[in-house]
C-alpha cells in the first residue's frame, strides 16, 4: 500500500490505484495522512469539513467515512471490523503509515538526511537528497479536496514545510556556489509567494549566480514595487543586500553576524516609526548577554509524556540537531485552571533549553490575577529588552518601536521565550520574535488563543486531565512507593475524586505529606464526605486553593456568561447541547452559542464535539456553589427552579417532535405537550434527524429524568419516558428504556397520577418483553390494562392488549395472542385509530403464520398493507413489518421469489427508518429463504449482517443466528 498527500490525495495497492470516495471522504483521508504522527479526533474532522455550521448528523457521517475508508483500503473487511490500516487510538483515528508507504514521511526522512549531510559539509549529497525530497511534491498539499477542507491549518503547514525546505536547499546551494539545483524550485514558489522577501532574496542570488543578472534585477524591481503598492514598505535589509550583490557582481550570501542588528524587525510588514530616535547602530553592535530566566522545574513532575512528545515533534529539525535556526515555532498551551499548564511549559523548556544557546526569556503576564491587573505588554517587552542588554537610554518610547527593537535583537538568534499566564492574543503579539528568528515560543493561557493559531501559525495544545496512570505516578513520586502500595483502594478513591486535576491532586498530596501518620484511607474518606463539594480542596494560600484558582477564570467572564456558567451546573450531564443550554439561560440559540464560546475559551467548559459541552466535576461543583450562593451574586431558588423547568420543557417538546417524526401514524399513542410548557424544541427535519438527536441525547435524557424526580418535577418524567418509547424500541436500547420507565413509574406514583402510572407500566412491560423478561412484562402490562380500563382509555387498552399479544406469542400461547390482538383491533376500530388497526391486523397475520395457517396469514397481511397505504406513513417501519409477514408466508408456501422480493422491500423500509431490531429479524428470515433456494453464500452474507446488529441489541438471538453460520442453514430454513 502507498499513499500520497503532497499534491492530490491518492492511494495505491499492488493491483492499482484506489478510489478514495466522494470529495469529503477524500478530505478526511487527507487529514489523516497529513496528521500521520497523531490520532485525528472526530471533532477535528467535523471542524475541517463543515466549520462553524456542522449538521446534526456530522459525527455519524464521520463514522460512515471511517467505515467506508476501511473497506476501500481492505476490501472484504467485515462490517464493524477495524482492519490493520485505519486504527482507532487516543480518542481519534490514525492511519498506520511510515516513510515507506507515505510520501510526506518519505519527504521528511529525506530532508533530515539532507540536513545531516550538510552538517558534515557534504554539499553534493545534501543537494541530491533535497532534490529527491522536493521531487515528491506534485502541487499544493491535498490539492483537489473541497475548498473548506483545504483551508485547514494542517495543509497550510505542509505547504510551509515545502517552502522552508526549498529555502534550506537554496542556502546550501548558494553557500557552495551551485545555484542550478534549486533555481527551478525557487522560481516555482516565488510566483505563489510574491511578498516573501527571504524567498525572493535567494532567487535573486541564484539568478545572478547562474549568469542571469538582468532577470535578477528585474525580480528585485518587481518585488520592490509590489511591497510599496501592497504594504507601503521598502525592501528589507536582506533584499537590499541581494540587490547590492547583483550590482557588484557578487552572488555569495553575506555571512551572518552574531551582533545585534539595527532596530526594526526586517519583516515584510515593516515596523512603525519610533516616537524617539532609534539607537545608533554603533550603540547596538555589541555582544548580547545570554539571559537565563526560566523558573525552576518541578522536582516531582510525572506523566505528560505524550504531550511533551507532541510539542517536541513540533520543533524544526534545526532545533533538535543544533543547526542554525530559520523558523520561529509557537506552542500555545491551553487548558482549565489547575490543569498544570505552567508546570508542563517549564518542564518542556528545561528539556530543550540547551538547543537555544542564546538564552531563555520568561515572564508571568498575570492574565488571570484575581486581585491585580494583567501585565501591560509594554512592561513585558521592556523587561525582555533589559534582559537583552538594552539600556533605558537606548529604549524607544512606543510599544511598536520597542517590539521592533526586540525582534531585531532576536533576528538570527536561537532564544527560548516562555510567556506564562497570557490573557489573550493581543497581550502576546508584541512579545513574539520575528518570523525569521530561530526561536521557540511557549505560551500558556486559560483562554484559547485562536487568532494566534489562525494568523500566527501557533501549534495549539489543550492540556487534558491527568490519566489515572499519570495521577498514580505523581502520588508515587511525592508519597513514596511504600505508602501508595499499602493502601491501593484509598489511592484509587483519591485519584477518582480528584478527577485528574493536578492542582486538586497536589492539595491532597500536600495534606498527606504534612500528616505522615494519617492513613490515606482517612484522607479518602474526607473526600467522600465532601459529597462533590470543594470543601476538601482548600489550599494553604490563594495559589493552591481550588476555589480561588477557579475564581481567577470566573471573575473575567461577562455577566451573561457567568450566569450561564452557574445555571449549567443544574444540568445533570454527562454533557449538554447548545439548545438545552439556551433553555436553561432563557436566551436565543445564537446568543447562547456566543456565551458557550466565551466559557470554552476560558476553559471553564470543554467542547468535546461540535455543539456538545462538558464540565469537569470540580468545576461543576464550583458553579453549583456559585449558583446557590446567598451573597447576592448567586441565583435565587425560584430562578434555579424556573431554569430547570425550562430545560425539562425543552427536552419534552423536542421529544414530542421526535415522536411525531418517528411515529407519524401514531402507533404509539403519545400525550399532548402541556399547555404550560415553554421554550423552543430542536428543529428536527425528518426521521433521520430525530434518530440523530436521540443518539446524541440518550444518556443525558436518562440523567435528566432521574434529576427531575429528585427536584420534584416528576410530571415531566413519565411524559418524557412515554414520548421516547418509539425511538428506544427502534434503536434497541432496551435496558435504558426499562431504566427510564422505572424512573417514570416511581415519579407518577409519587405524584398520584393514574395516567402517568398506566403509561409507565405499559412502557416498562414492552421494554421487559424485548429483554425476554416475560413474566415481569406480563405483570406490568396487566397493571397498565387495569388502569386504562378504569380511566376509560380505549387507545391505552388497545395498545396494551396488542403488547400482551406479543408477550403471549413469545411464550408459545399463540391462540391467546390472537384473541388479545383481536380485542385490541376492535378497540382501535371504536377509536377510529387507523394505524392501530393496521398494526393489529398484521400482528394477527403473523400469529396465524406461526401457527401454520399461511393462506389466512397472507390475506390478513394484505389487509394490513391496504390500511397502511391509506395513511401518511406509507413506507414506514410498521408497513415494513407487514411486508415481512407477507414474505414469511410466501416462504413457507415455497414462493421463494416472492418471499425474497417482500423481504428486500421490508429491509429497505426498516433501514431507511432506523429500525435495527426488525431489520435484523427480516435479514435473518431472508437468509433462510436464500438457504432454502441453495444460495448459501447470500444466506451467510445476510446472516452475518443480522448477527452484527443483534450482538448489540439481543445477544441470545445473535447467538441463534451465528449458529446458522456454523451449519449450512438448510435444516432450519423451511421450519423457522
């Protein structure tokens, strides 16, 4: 297998080139190849493909692309299998490629070899290796993928690697008086980078060296005119030097000087004129001091090796091998308060400090100081200038001139700069070295410095919580192996309740160190007694107190964002969507998106997937404390209860829309939404979007139901559970369905609401029947029937009798099942419920077929189809069941051709409507028909599909289907 991303995205096997699929799937493949050194998360893929406006089904689409790519790379790969190329690891996806299979990695390998040859002064080998590396490029990286995807920074980064490599090759060639090997590459890139002065300077020298002085002068005049017209600046010193060399017939590059240059950064953007005279060149032509300002590294640092490795891989090879620096690298480390950003940055800085022989600069920008103002950038840059030996007399007045002087002093130098605790990108920009400096910049911030990533080429790293393994290692380093090994259960509890937050872990560790006789089990017990509050994490001072540290981030929020932060703590989790957040805050969706973005930038929330947000447990506890604070800054009990009601109304109204889309014929009778319900439901367009909404919110809805009971709002609970019946049945999440209905039953009983109790018994009975708990199912259904009879609810009785019939046929009481279902049919007719009549008629037909009365079964199945065709739900999952019954009867009458046609029609409808359980049933029976006609290969294929679905939904049935695969299936094909 071979892959290419340095140009159009392509892949080959030995038997020819592969078709990588539609444009978006190609873009996904390109992102995987361009990020071959790390896993790519689904959120990154969604962001690349759809930007700020992803569809509700975005994550599911990505999963489909994963499966499709796996099958392209490995034809014949079983469904749901991962294969050996596209791997799932580290919370994302990674293609298992190396330098022998991917052109990008081959390019980087050749470039590293070229640099090594150049260090040994083997120019011939170096230029040959550079030529081989650059020959792998066939255009822009990932050329041909959609424009939205192609704008992703990773592809711009690859093009930047090519540009930097051409410049490196040119430097080697020019240094040894050989311009021919690089001239074509320089000319090709110069057209695409018309304002890149270092590139054009090399091109001018190369043209002159090959005897093309006239063209070299013409190139200089073109870029000089363009700089004046587009940017209003004069050529840089580098361009002027190249021009002078042409004029004086000297084409060798000027030797760099280690002395401080003139003020001004020499970039294409120019520097603003200083308000006072810049220092004279003679004043600055003195050796610069070597600052060493890094704070001490943390002695007991543990873990974070993956993050450190990620950052070190971002360093250009020149930084690794000690060669001359030509590119500035910016690493922006973000994350929530207390997650260890500064500790990590200092650790990395110490690891690589020896690669920056010209020194290290450090400043705490105090971006989140609770009591003081953030540091002015002018104060910070003046401190750096003083560290670099600039006296007050030499220092310009304006920030712009000071920054220009700072960049000039760092030009051609290798300095590490650590900007700690930055508030925003504006505070950082004046402190960044010039683009041509060989510097490493490390930035820590609780805010996302998005503009530095977009416009400054910074590499973002959002620091996650410590893994349990790293947390344990930290405890081992601080407390010693003996103390940790002596109480493993207590250690596990401490790690779990600290939630992976290094600050919390450090506070508890300090308590253990200060009280060496305390058993760890006692400290763990204190944490458990705190019951989710922050009381156990009081520190010794402001810097080590969790409430205070969180407060530094909270206090800078706008008033609306702070209110939303507090109200979000009322949501039970595990995560929350944008619309539900809007309901809590009583704000329009567009406005709440902006507020959520503010919280995410401050790392008070994590956006784990587009539009899905999650709290850290300790931040949730902090927000909950703030919400209930009695100091006037919190929210009153009435405000909190109103917010909860709005949130529950939102879920209830959206569930009602979902039910109407998934069950338009009303097979599942649903309660009408309360007239008191307020808010706006999610705008679901069709059955697919309804299924997608439920798939996303499934675990949330279970927690919301539990909390609504705890908060005395159980009226919402049983209605929500009832509205979710169709989707639970269709998706196969029957354990969740049963759990939800048990909660609903308790809530309705607590309220004394007989309607709610009846519906909850009915829903729980249907869930138990699918879980094969038939006695329990029948008990709940008979309770429901008794209540519906007392209420005079004909539809409720009909639906319950229909469910009872299904339980009876599953327990081999087919005659009684027919009697119950005929009674249900009569009740449906009295109520004028057409879909209920059709469903009951088909159920009777199925029971008749099971009893062997196939002609009568076919007649009733056809009557059922006739009723379905009179409704708006034509082609729905319930009509599909009638086609399945018809197919079953045809099969047992040996009408195999008609049986296959009916099964295929049923399967198409069920698949379109997301009814996985009944799809599996139809696939199983279609396999029986194939087997009966001797088509064993087709039978096995559909049985495999059925077993794959049932493995997740109904394992006992899956085992029965897999048993068919161990035989030829023909022994049961005519009897099942």
